[in-house]
C-alpha cells in the first residue's frame, strides 16, 4: 500500500475537515500542507484516509513517527 495520500479529492476532504487549519496547532494551512497519519505509517504500514489529518509541515515534522 502506498505511503502517501495521492487522491486530490481525499486531500481536499482532509483540508475541509479542519476548515483549512492545521489539526495540531490551529494555524492556517500553507499550500504545502501534509496529509498526516495520526497513527504513524511506520507502525501501521497503511495509508487510510479516515486515519489522517491535515497538518502544517512544521507540526508534521515535529511529530515525526511518534503517536
């Protein structure tokens, strides 16, 4: 299973779910926002849209592979 969320529709749904804000810090999402695995991909080895959130690159990199 691929690690990245490639569906534009699913990415838009993640962005809409947080009203265009980072799920962690609440700041507006930049154009290069990340679709973050809430439970790290390293742990689950799956990319499931329902287990992901929109995150700014700073928060996603800070979180890394931690839960």
